[in-house]
């Protein structure tokens, strides 16, 4: 099963922005839905956003209006644009195929830290 690769995390101040990337082989995101999840220290992994193969999106209430997920024309890279970041957004962010039921393997994730 394909394992996706996350990148783009980093340290950002509150109110700042980051764009995460999720890279697949081929036109995977034209065929399958995908989702972003995150796990903060000491907490369970939680759903953040989903991107269906047809382009529809869905967001957790905590990020609605601040985060936007999209994909490139080739369907090989998905993005999570995160604006107006808050300290509570600090977490390791993962992407995985499938929504609402994930399938495949969880990757290494990418760390996002929001702090002044």
C-alpha cells in the first residue's frame, strides 16, 4: 500500500501561516480521497480536513475558516494551507488515503509548532 510523505512543517508565530504538502506517486489523489489528521502531545490523533477525489472538502470545526486543503492538477500532491495559526494547532500533522475511513500506512508526519 502506498505511503504518503508529509512535509512543510515548522515553527511559526501565532497568527502566521504554513503550507503542508502530502506527496504521493502518480495521480493518487485523482482516484482516492485523502485526509489530514494531527496529534498533539498527550492527545489522541484527530481529524483535521478531508479532500475527496472529486475535489469536495470537509473540515473539523476547530480549523474551519482557517485551513484549506487542495491538490495539484496532476493529483500527486495535496496541500494543507493553514492560516491564522493558534498555539493549539501545535501537533504532528499526517496525511493518509481514505476518508472517512483511512487506509494505508501512517507516515512520519510533519511537526507544526505555533509559539511566540
